[in-house]
């Protein structure tokens, strides 16, 4: 199978099942951003990550692949994918992981600047892409029916990625840098 098909040379792309949309359609933007987020999670997994995170991140990548597949099929055809769709239980799993990852972290008293260890900095980038993916899916839902569970999952995922970034710094003995609104130095 060749990687190129030439079918997108006119600026369109195919959805699962054959219908076509412009590559600038909000739905295509949404699943493209979810794909970008999945790639950033892969970047995080390529680093020496703190113990216990890799399994969670692998599951998140699988979930993101399912979300992308769902977004890439016409509304109402999701069941034809033959995949277990991301649901309320998946978001609740992310909440349990957040609670576990927060154990031993200092309480937040201010905003923090992204950075610290390499893993934490990459998790912060993934967090911002998760927020963008959430906005893109929400925007796409204004044009076509999209299950609300996807938006909830992406919202919770960005919270988890933030918490994992803090945990990576904690385990790496690198303090989070609090944001200061004081005078410039």
C-alpha cells in the first residue's frame, strides 16, 4: 500500500466510510489536533519518565487514537468503527490517576511556570495541546454532532498532564517555579 493517494491534492480528505470534507473543516482540525496531542504524548514517553507514568500514557495514547477515529467518521456512524468508544468511565479513570499523582505534592498556592525536568516541560507542552484539542472539538461540535464525553475526557486529560508535570518535577527533585506578577527584574 502506498502512503500517498493523491486524493487530498484538491484540499479535501476522506472520512471513515468515504464522505469527504475540506482539510480546513473544524472536524478535521479537531482530529488533527488530537493526533498532534497523541504525538506529544509519544514524545513524553520517549524520555526517561518517572516511574508509573508510562502505562498511563500508553492508555491515553490508545484513547486518543479512538477519539481521533471517532472524529474522523460521520456523525452517527461511530458504532461502525467496531471500537470501544471513550466514555464517562475513561474520564473517571483520569480523575483517579490525578488523585494518585497528586499524592505527596505540595499544595498549589500560585500559578506555576511550565518547565523543570525534561519530562515535566514536555508534559506541559502536551497539556497545552490538550487544551487546544478540547477547544477544537468543542468548535467542531458547533458544526456537527459530537459526543460530549470527548470534550470531558480532553478537559480531564489536560488536568492530568498538568499534575503529571508537577509530579515529574517532584520526583526529579526540581521545584516548580511559581509565577510572580511582581516588578520585572
